[in-house]
């Protein structure tokens, strides 16, 4: 997993399938979601699914564009277009089921 910012977001998320984790350091549920995403990243090759993180406190422009109102929020993008938005903490099994619909 890599961290992205407002400047690198489009370049890092415009191809293939990308799961974006919008989070903040002060968010307890975000810290619960992080290890689940790390496990998921180990199970998928980056050519299948790329997982990136964006700190909403340090990068306000991109989350505003996605209308992120709660964190953690996960946005699945396919070739640069958002295809699914998930708010709150999700288990690895829940995420894998959602990914099956798109990948």
C-alpha cells in the first residue's frame, strides 16, 4: 500500500482497479480498518488491485471532490472512475465480496 496526496492522486489511481482508503490519524475506526487493508493487499497482486491511502486532514481537496463526509471511507475506482463507495469499517470477507462484483 502506498500513501497518496492531492498532487499524486490522479496519477496513482487512474488505471485498473484501485481501492482508496480515505482516513485520518485521529480516527479510531480508521486504525481498525488499516490492518484489514494490509491483509487484503497481500492477497492481491497490484496488477489486480492496488490499495492506496489518503490522509484527509493533510489532503482536503481530493476528499472534498468525492464528497467524503465520514471516515473511514473506501472508494473503489476502475480505470479512474469511482464504481463503489463504502463508509465505515469493513471486514476482509465483506471487501472480498464487493471486489468480486467488479474485478
